[in-house]
């Protein structure tokens, strides 16, 4: 699995790390939403035992192995130039728009 990042997206993601170590996790959050889940980008300190590393460069990304099948092999993550959110797409689908980053590090 690979996530293509443009310059603006990489810059914004690095800024969200606030100079601290962290790993980005693609995650469908189903808590209190009453739906199939809302895609969020979590920042975690370390991968969980159920996470799969999907990319190391230019930034590290993981996904939970139970959610891996919901994503495509090649995807594009783009920052919204006018709003603090992201969109994730592939040639075949849109996974989410207005995706937020949620920092879970202590």
C-alpha cells in the first residue's frame, strides 16, 4: 500500500507533529457515529500490535489490519489549501473528504 503526498500535504502533516516523533494512522472511527465510520488520521506514538506499517517515507503511516481491506493499494492524500482538513482518494474511489488529524500522543 502506498500513499502519495504532495508538498502542501507533507508540510501540513509534518507541522501537526509539532516537532515530536509520531506515526500517522488511517483509521475509520466508529465510536458514537452510528454509521460505518468516519475516516480520521490519528497520530500515535507507536504502532499498536494490530497495526500494519504501510509506508515509511516521506512520512510513516500504519493501518489496523482489520481495516486494511477498506483501502486501495495506491492512494492520494491531499490537504485542503483553504481549510485544516484532508481528502483521501484513489483512481477508483473517494475514501473521505474533510478528514481531520487527531493527535493521540500523551
